[in-house]
C-alpha cells in the first residue's frame, strides 16, 4: 500500500569520464542519452494525460 513512498529515489545517471572516450564513443553516448530523454518525455506526457483524465473525471 505504501510501497511507492518507501522506495528510495534513484540517484540519477552517473557522469562518465568523457576524457577517456573517443569521438565516436561520445557520439554514441549522446545518441543513448537522447533516446533516454525521448523515453522520459513520452512517459511524462502519458502521466500528464492520465492525471488530466482523472482530474476531469473527479470534477464532474
């Protein structure tokens, strides 16, 4: 019932040592991060839609 409250928040993405990466590896890293950003934005949009639907349901 309270599982969500008890979970620790993720610490986030740990930065990599960019000095040790090649130009190609840096490009790949950017692509991975952009893919993750897109995934998170999609999830945010879905949650906003669900919240909006719930709010309109309970207002009526």
